[in-house]
């Protein structure tokens, strides 16, 4: 004990001596503790940035869960993501657009662990360098890269119980060795998606209503593989492959229909029918992306080239049965509509970007892109009449065929120029323009109402699309920004294919191959307080608005 006390006394006396000696030779300075904090969500020139790596919410969540918690993003159906004030949100990964269809993309996001994400960028008004349409916004997901050599991975399994049980599982692995990095994911799951329909439409002379439920079972399997290789200290080559398959067999629709219309004497009568549909569908989505990037200087100047290919296939067969009741609520007759609706999409796109940065915080960007899409839809519908609840067809009555083979080719050429300048720590601006050339040709070769039909629709148009934005940080707590952009809204492939997709015998959607592209002019003013509170005012002017509505048709069913 005495030895311990003696050692302690010698230590503290030496420490005191050293302190006293230091005070004699040096002027002492007091150092106050400094706490460093990193902004999790902040506004940059033309985008909002959510630093996921600095936020604790990522652990244990999926990418879709994380996106739902990202400011300015939301979902109302747990399927699609929305940006405040925007019609549609496009998903980019590492600055490159994903080519997956909406259903595959949703499953991809729900099965990717949020721990794989570095940050999320929300671009409410995309600049001229992005090929987007209408008032679309962009959600850019930046994945983490394993910087040190080694292997890491994670596994996630989930089970949820709502009206039906749903389960999913995913496995991710990250590998890096010297210049080679590999990131891969395999995931799958199954669920039943329930929906409730209330369809009402009509005029003062006719009204119809369909009420009922839809149960859509789904089985999913997919994943991705990302490979990046550092060619030199300044250049990098990256290859990514995404694949997803969905199987939805025995999807059912059960609707009770009420149709009010005048009879031959002009007296309003009410007819009740019961629609029971069954559908088998499956789809496959495969996309490949190859990217080359080279850094040109220490300021961040670079050249980027990207090529992508998408192959999408969907096979859908449905059996639509409608039973007709009389005034005594007994079945009198009925109709069966069988629909075979396959769809094949092939898309190839290429893009080059040159970005030059200068020492005075000035950035010059120029680039171009090419996008070619071809769709092939060979639809076959048959209509049968039957005489009882068992679905026995009327003898010696041939079915009414409705065929349509629609092929659509679209080529889009684009070039852009942007100038961006940071005038001070508080003020920055960006101006640009995009020029697009669109050439498209659609042909519909079919058989309707017992006669052959042929349609050919050709569209060629050019557009100059200006862009402007600025951002001003009033102080540490207040920020204001303004953006203006002009965009085109081209009709989607399924909006052009002139085929009827029946829900009931008198409710269907009818596409229009003569739909014109619309022009959209967007303005947005944003005020942000403490990086937490937002006030967003936006205005859009649309010329040649595209709208798709359900059509109510009167189908007279009589015994033959």
C-alpha cells in the first residue's frame, strides 16, 4: 500500500513540475470543446440531399421504407413513390435511370436493405441534362461502395399480416479486391394484393356502377449484380444487371354491376349483372447498363459514356364471365370474353456527357442521348354467349373475334447544354436548354366486327426545352430557390395500343393511337426553414393534355 502511494506521489509531483515548467516557457491557451454535427437533409444547387449514412433510420429498414421517410417523398398505395407536387417520380441509381417496370421496381426497392445506401437525392425540377417528361421528378439513390478489401453481406427476412399474409427474403453481398468491386443481391417473396373497386360512370340517359373486390396473388424472384473496375487512377468501368420475374396466377375479380338505361319505349329500366373474372399473368424484366467514366482534372471535370438495354415480356390471359339477371333475380343468359394480351418491349439507349469545371466555381456541361424503343403487342379477344350459370355455350354460335397486332417504334434524339455558376456561398444559379427530335411509327393490324382493319400512325416533331434555376441561402436557417423548365409528355405505349381491355362486359379502357404529345411548362418556388420545414409553390401549364378514362359501353345481351 505504501509503495502504491509513493508511486502515485512521484507521478503527480512530476506532472505538477512539468506543468509549472511549461507555464514558465509557453503562454497557455484554453481549448473549448467543439461538437461537430453533419446536416442529414440539406438543399444543394438544384436538388435536396438526404445523407442516409449520417442518419440512424437506415438500420433494419428496406430501401422502400427509407424512401417513405425521406422528406418530400410519400406513397399512398405502398407501391408507387410521389414527390410533392409532381406527377411521377423516376428512380435513378448512382445517377443512371433504372429501366425496370413499375411493379419490378417496387419489389426491388422493398427487398434492398437500406444499409446499402449512402445518400438519396430528390430533384424536383430536373435540369436539361436529364431526359424526363412532363413534370416528372427524380429520386437518385447513391449506393455505398466498399472501399477496403474484403467481403461483407447481410440477410433480411420479413413477414407481415394484413388481410393476407406476405413474406419476403433478401440476401446482399459486397466484395472488393484491389481495383475490383462487386455488389450483388438476390431476393424473393409472395403476397396477395387485395383491392376494392367502385366504378361509376354514365350520363343523364345511362348510368352504370360496378362494386366488388379483387385478389391478386404474386410470387416474385429477382436481384441485381453490379461490377465496377478501376482501369486507371482516373478512369472507371461499371457494369450492372437487374433481373426480376413475377408470377400472378389465379387473380380474381368479383363485381356486382347495376346498369340503368332506357328500353326501346324510352322507359328507364335497371339491369343487374355479376362479373367473375380470372386472370393468369407473368412478366420478366431484364436490363443491362454499361458505364465508362474518366476524370479529366482535380476540379471534378469528367467525361461519361453510358449504354443500356432493356427486355420486358408480359403474358396475360383472362377469362371474363358476366351473368345477367332478370327481374326475379334469376340468371337468364351471360357472356364470356377471353383476352390474350402479350406485350414485348425492347429498349436501347446511349448517352454521353462532358462536364468541365473551372476554378471560379463555374461549370460547363454538354451532352447527348439516343433512345430507341420497340413494342410488340399481339392481342386476341374472343366473345362467347352462354345460357346458364355453368357457362355452357350456345350451340352453333361462333365466337366474336377481336384481334389487334400493334407494333410501335419510337426514336428520340436529344442534345443539351447547361451553364452553372456559384457566385458566392449563398447564391448559385443554373441555366440550360435541351433540343429533342422524336420520330415514331405505330401500326395496328387487326380484325374487328368481322372485318379486317389496318391503321398506321406516324409522329415526327422537334422541341427546344429551356431550363432555369437559382438557389439563395438567406442565412443559416432560411433558404429560397426558384426553377423553371419546359418538357414534353409523350403518350405511353399502353396509351397508344388501340385495344379494349375489359373489366366487365360494359366497362373497358380503350386506347387511342392518335394521341398527340403534350407540352408542359413548370415553375416552382421553394422556401426551406432550418432544413426541416418546406413551403413549395408550383405551377404547370399543359398544352394538348393526355388523359385516359374508362369507357362505359352498352352491351345488349340476348338469347340466340
